[in-house]
């Protein structure tokens, strides 16, 4: 990577690292504060869901706003909103208003991802997107690990200290962005594939993305509550969450290389089955067991790698002209699963206690295992598999970032996508 290219990519990656460092522990902190206040698991699930609803809405609408006002101004606006919502959370406690603030925070967070990913796309062509994507993941997951691991130390500074620090970091993340060149990257408006089309191309990819969204949101929103209820202090909760994110970060590439050598359908089955086993083991594991960090590390690796493997499985069958809309469609399916998860899982924690979280994980992953095994006999492995690309759940622009030169070359061998007829004229006006 040339010094010029590195310099161009460094500013948005630094901005991402700073804002992710502050925003990284907010889901855990929100859950822990609600739990300490005596709120039920269902209430905590509702508040947590609003963040993921904001993510989904932002993924659908934020690109239009960015095109209207420009990237740098858009980033400044989104980062300011993130800072304001975090500081307001620390200023007062109210479940209803916290729900509104988390909704706005999620909506603004996607806007930040959109801007940063757009700049990375501008920085280089398809030949070096894989390296840019790797740097993106290091910045995103690395910030998450550091933030979670430091949560205990930060909370010792005072009740409002974590909110103040996260708000300050969100404000500071603007500095690297405003020194970027004034040229504005292009944002292509691509219509994501509809669920019916995704089912036609890769039903296992669709189910895998939805299921991983459910599990990922459950981890971010409700795992801190589980850890709190089994008797862990705030610092210990942060350390355990750091193990989860570290597993997500370190295991993607080994799993990806494995999926390049095997039928990805088998890899999806193995990952979902592993998550079932880990969930059941964790249910019966004593809270003070030395195995708990290892279980959470492996669970993080299994849950978070399901998404990129499912996307790569879908890419194995998608034609080149459908890659970006397909990945965008799968992202929205993943976001939908994330938005539904806390509300769906939290009643199980209310009914069956804190272990209800891992019983829910086991059920979700077992359902995926059954579906993947059923689909395995329906369609053979792809003849021209696309190379695996490790990723986190990106904004829609991140779909284009994933389309590397190798992926395009593999997709040239796939048959064109069959068009899907619109069932009703009313639906044709949605892109208005």
C-alpha cells in the first residue's frame, strides 16, 4: 500500500477508531445501568431494540441525506448527534427517553459508517479493497475490545464518567475527518434485493444473516445483563464482553480460510452447531468457572463469523451485476434480525431467569442447523466459489467495499439473476 493511499485511508480509519472507542461500551453500559436500576429483562430488551431499529432505518435512508449535504458535513452532524445522545443519557435517567436516545444513536452510527466506508472506497480500487477492509475491521473490533476491557476502570471514576468520556470521544472523532481532502466520494444509490429474490439466490445465506443478526444483537444487548445477574462486577462484565469481541476479531480469518476449502453449507452447519453446544455448556457452567472466558471467546467467534460466511455463501451463486444489491439486501435482513432479537429474547430471561438468554441462543442456532441441513441436499456446492471476505455488519456502502477484484472474477461464472415481478403497482412507488 502506497504512502499516499495509506494517508488517505488513515484519517477515516482514525475517526472510526476514536468514535468506536467511545461508542463501543455504550450498549453494555446501557444494559448494566438499566439492570442496576431494577428494570425487567423485557424492558431492557425494548430499550436495546431501539438502537438496532435506528441502525436499520439509517441503513435505508441515510445515503440520501449524505448525498444532499455532503460527506464531511454529514459526518460532523452524525458524530455530534452521537455525542449529544450519549451525554444526555448520562444527564438523566428515564427509560422512555433513553429508548429515544438509543434510536437516534443507532441511526447516526450508520451514517458514520456510510461516510467512512465511502472514503475508503474512494481511496483505492478493487485490487486493494481486501487490505482496506482488514484495516477497517482492526479499527472497529480493536476499539471494541479496548472499550469493553476498560469499562470497569472508567466506571470507577463516577456514575457519569463513562457517558462523558464516550461523548468527548465522539466529538473528537470529527477532527481527522475535517482534515480530509475536500473532494467528496460518490455514493451509488443501489436498490437492495428483495427477500424473495434473496430466497431465490441463496436461502441459506438469507437465513444465516437473519440468525446471526438475532444472536449478535442478543450478545450486545443482553449478555451484559446475564453477566450482571450471575454476580459479576462491572469491570468483570466488560472483560467478558472483550473476550467475545476478541473472538469475533481473531477467528474470522481462520474460519474464512476454512470456508474457502470446504462447502460453505457445511461450514454454516458446523458454526451453528458449535454455537448450540457452547450455549448449552454455558447454561450449566458455574459463574466463577475459569472456562467462561473461553466459552465466550468461542461463542463470539462462532456467532460473528456466521454473517460473513453466509454472505460469502450467497456470493458463491450471485452474478456479478447483483453482488452489491445482494449484500445490501442481506445486511438489511441482518439488521431486521438484530432489531427483533432483544424484544424476542428478553421475555425468555424474564420467564426462565438469566439462563433464558443461552437457551434462546441454542434454539436459534438449532433452527439454523436444521434449515442448513435440509438445504444441503437441495443444491450442490458452487462450482466457482467466491473468495471469503471477513467483515462485520456494515452499512450499505460496505457492500461495495466487499466486492473485490477476486470476487468479481468468480461471479462472472454465475448465471444472471432472474427478475422478480412486482406483485402490485403500489409497490413500484417505494423508491420515490
